[in-house]
């Protein structure tokens, strides 16, 4: 039994190193990526299975047309599984961006199968009259599918982002209605697929709606309230008092919904990382929104409402969503953030200090690296984070933990902190950061502590990052050399 267990660990380690951590296509190569070997294999397997069931068993063109339609409907079950991706990703215990990849892949596959359905219909011996209701509804459905995919392209979505969600939901509803009108009444297999789509979506919609109402205070003493604070640097501080206290783990986020914010806000919600942490249930959640980068977006409307009156908007929230990394289980923790990404790692630092003081953590070394480039970050946030960092050093000294080191890289000198001001364990550099050297040094010190420690129970090393795309990709490449001893995690919130 021990031999099987050892081989299982070795095979799992080999899969993680060779398939999960190795990239076939790098980040933003030709506008796509990144793709690891594992994601590429799963994607090819998904495509191969759909092609196989499309053409096997062989038969007439009408049979292939029907199979394409049924396969397109089966992929629609994935697309219409839930009105909220956050709840579904939590239920499947995967990250939100992973479910977005699945959702995107199912959308493209449904479009391809719809195209095959159209081609086989046009090449079949049975003529199709353009004036028939089924033909008209089929044309509308296929056109809506293509339009959804075109609007979902990053370059197009960037320009129509304020109305993207309402357009996406409207077209998705139009596709479902026109598909319903397109199907022949005698095709029981297709109607069973449509029944599965509507049942799944309806059940998830009702359950998620009831749970959201419960969280926001339904049948309770009060409803959720919020205060929107407009800061002098045009950033936004949001203080949410939920209808019922909620337990929020580090790294989790909530979705805010303001139905009366603007005409299309009924179909739009926005995600905010929870920057506050407490070992108990929280009655006040601290959220942050950076200075809006586009007009008429969600945060832009929040900023405008905060200028007028922030108390009149009906507020609902859902969550907390997203997985949380058990950082106290690791002996060495390296946190890397750039600009506003420090807000995502802040709850982890607070949790680690609490667990170390309560002697419920293995952590002996905590290194926080913050790169300040000034992109979409206001000076008020810089000031608040400076005060928080000073408080960390005070807690580290008073609690006698002596585990903290903070490295701030500020080439533009935005922090207004002079080098050496934070002491020997807090350093400010006015040049660019070399993350390869930082990672190498932390790994070497981690191994040194492990060899000198005589305790039987030893922790591993954790690297968490909430930074720009360039930094994340560079760290992914650097950590491959230490993947046997180091766990690398990208947090849900990543600053652009």
C-alpha cells in the first residue's frame, strides 16, 4: 500500500511539473494564451470528442445536420448553467477564470456546431424555405451567436464595455427563444436538451436569488447598506454592511449589484476584492475601486453617484466567492504585488500575523514585495498602504514574531518613503525589481532553515502574486526551477 501511495505522489508531481506548470503558448502570444500542456490536452480532447460525435456513426447528411444541432444544444447546457459564474465556480471548487475558459470554449464550440448544422442543412436534399418560421428563427439564432462571440473579443469588448453585459444577456435570451421556435415538435431528443437547459438555468436562478436575498437581510432585522466614499485622488472606498454577518476568507471577493445605478445596471454587477479580514464573521466589509479608466462604466457611475448621494441606491451583494489559499500551513510565504494588487495580499498578511500570534501557523518567514509603478493607483492608496506597512512592523516587534520583511520598489519615487526609513527588515529601492533574484534568495533561505531545523514537521514554501501580466508570466517561468518545493498561486484579483 505504501508503494502505491509513493507512486501516486510521484505521478502527481510529474503531471504538475510537466503538464500544469509548462506552457505551450506564452501569455499574450498573438493575443491568446497562456496555454499549459494540461489545458491544451484538455482542449484538444474536448474538440476531438465533439468532432467524433458529429460524424460517427456515418449516415446521411440529414443525420449529420441533426447531430450538429443536438451537440450545439448540449454545449448550451454549459453556457446556461447559471446566471452567475461566481456561484458555479464555487460549486465546482475551481477559480473563476477557469470557469470563464470553459464558458468561452463551450461558446466557440457551439458556434462551430451551429455552422456545421447550417452547412449540412444547405447541402441536404431536403429544401428549406426561407419564409418558414423555423428558418427565420434559425437565422436569427445563428446571427445572435456570431454577434455574441464578436462582442466577446477583447478588442471589441474594450470599446463597448459599459453596455457589454446587457447586450450579452439580451442576445443570450434571444438565442434561447429563437432556438425554441426553430426546433421541430417531433424531435424529442432536441426538446429534452432544451428542457435540460431551461430547468438548469431556472433552478440555479431561483436558488441563487433566494440565497442572495437571505445574505442581504431578507426575513431579518435590516437590509444591506453601503457607504461610498469619494477620495481626493478619484478612487472610491466602499464600506458594505451586509444584512447578515458573513465569514470572508483572505483572497475572496464579493459581487455588488446596484439595480438603480443606471438603465442597464439590472444586468450588470461588478466584483470587488474584500480588503478587510477578521477571524470572526464581519459586519463591515472594506472594498476599494481604483480611479475609473473609462466613462460610463460601473465604477465611473459609482463615482458619479458618490458625488450626488450614495445613500439612495438599492444595494445587493453576493458572496464571498473564490477559493482561499491556506497560507498559515506554509513555512515560508512570499507575496508579490504591483500597484493596487497589494489590496489582494493584505488580508493574507493580516491572517498570517493573527495565526502566528495564536500559535496556529507554521509560518516562520513572510516576505512582501511591492512594486509601485503609479498605474491606476492614487496617492491616497499609497498613503493608506504606507500606514498599514508601518503598523505591520510595529506588530512584528511587539508580538516578537520577527518574521516580516518588506521590499518596496519605487522607481518613480511615488511612495515618499526614503530608503532605510523602514529599518533593516523594510527596504525601499528606487530602481526596478529583479524578481528572479528575490525568488532565488528566498528559496535558498528556506532550504537553509529546513536543514538547520531539527523538528520533524516542516512546512513548504508558498509564492502568491497579484501583479501585472508581465510580472506574473516572468514569475511563472522562474518558479519552474523550484516547482518541486514551491507552490505558485495567482490570486483572483490581478491589476492590469
